[in-house]
């Protein structure tokens, strides 16, 4: 994915033991647009000209444990599908007690702040649309 926005779901307590993938995979299987792509990797949504959202358990080992989940989101999706994308990201983080780390800004994201930003972006887009009519 060339133009991707990257997020990392990680345990807020450094050095904690790896987690079991089984619990999160069972929950992910209930989401119809989230499907396994290969061992330890899932894709979300229908692919378009920008690609698909990737969710990968790391480290990539044949074992059923993981230390973090790396997420690659097509940048165009952040604006076009932001509510869906971030709902999945934060829901997954909450299920396993992880935080959402944004390496682009080297900061942990807070759900309320992100949701407020998405609402503001949507409102600005609607205002812009109304101004054209």
C-alpha cells in the first residue's frame, strides 16, 4: 500500500507478555467485511483504487500469540470511511486493552478526540457542499 496511514495497537504496559490471537480472531469473524487474508493478516472493507485496510498480528510467527497489531489504512479512506475505520480500530483496541499509537505523530490517539475530529471533518465537507449549491 503506497499511500497508507499506519497505526499500531500496542499494550500500554511495556514488556507485558504476548496475547492470544484466538479471542480477537473470534470477535473479528463476526464482522462481515473483515476477512482473513493469510496467516496473521486480515483485510477490512472492499478494495478500491486506493487498496484495502490491512490488519496484521506482529510478530509474524506461526504461534498464536502476538505483541501488537499493525494497521495500514489507505489515506483516502481516513476521510471517506473514517467512522468505519476508526470504529474498528478503537473497538479492537478496547477488546484487548491496547492503546492506539500513531507513529506519524508519535503519540497515542484518544478515541473521543478522533471522533470529534471526524465529526468536524464531516461538517466542513457538508458546509462546502452546501456552498456549491
